[in-house]
C-alpha cells in the first residue's frame, strides 16, 4: 500500500469520501504551488494532483490550458516540479499525484522517471494520453516501485474495455463525468450515478469523479455514489482571479474549504 491506498482505507473507516484538488504546478509560481498544497491539507483536501504543464494538452479545457501556458512561460519543467515535491514532502505527508502527458515521461525514460518520482515523494501518476493497452512496461515499472497508476473511465467506455481498464488501475480510477475536456459546468450529466455504480460492480478500487465539478452541491451529489470527487478548473480559476494578491493562498484555501465541508 502507498499513501493513496492508506488514505482511502482511512476515509472508508470514517465513512467519508475523498476530496482531490488539482492545481497546475508553477502557476503562478512553484513557491505558491507549495504553499497551496500545505494550505489545502488544512482545508479538508485528502489528495492533491499537480498538473505538469505541457504545450499540447489533449484533455484540458481553456482554464487549465491557460494555466499550463503561464507555468511554461515561467520556465517550469518536470525537474523543477519534482524538486518542489521534495520540498512539499518536508511540510506535509498528503498524498500527491502528477497529472501529466506521456511525452514528459518519454523524454526522461519510464524507469528513470518512475524512480525519481518515487524518490521525491510522488504517490501516483495520471497520464491521459497513455491508455492501458499501451502502458504495459509503464505499469510494470510503477508497480515494482509502489507508484499508483490511475486510468480513466468515461461515459463512452464500453463494458468490455471497462473490465480491461479496472485491471490496469491502482490507487483509484478516474471517472470522467462528461464527454469533453476539463472545465466548470453548471450541470453534470444525470447518468453519472448509474455509470459509477456499474463500474463499482467490476472492481474494489476506489472510483473518483472529475471534469466539470465546481460547486458544493455537485461535490455533494457525486459523493453519494463515488469514493471521491476531483475539482480542478474551479480551483485553477480561483488562483488566477487572485493573482498578484497577498491573500492568494488564503483566499483559494477558503474557497476549497467551502467545497470540502459538504463531504
């Protein structure tokens, strides 16, 4: 078990659901990212996804795309993010995942990336453009090093493929609530509940729902059936709205607390 597994086990004993916060590492700076992660732990966040900025994202909507570009403009690299993780680890044991694109892994090499990520304190990885059918060597190396590999289910996933995906995933399964990219939504599809229930019949691995989740009511509704809720674009937007303000970390943490308190 790594920190992700232990956190879900702890939450289950308490009858609670996980709240997973996403931020783009390095937007507006890596120092602020580190401060936010520390603050999130005190705001009721159970795990944090650190987005690794990439020039050609395929799963991200305008809000996260823009944040990635700002981070890239700040000269943020994977190496600098891993260094930041090591500093975060000195402040908090909160489970950390990297959400990234495979090109960043490939540039470093799978084995080298995985060993370095684990060394600095990364607990799991989410790679949207690496399907489980093509991830054999990555999964093998990750399991050898106790690094969770999170894969996606979506409204268009067939029953046959769903079985294959749940066998490949460790840590948790990321259920994409919408057919589209990341971004806040006023309404989420009503079929989410039945879709998550169908997936849970196939696996004991926790299933967490993300994409489009932005309000306390949406968090509350999803938590009725899922094991966790992931919020990204709404947090990234709140960070952007507070750019340049001395109270940025405090204001964003307060916003996040408003989401976590309903769980």
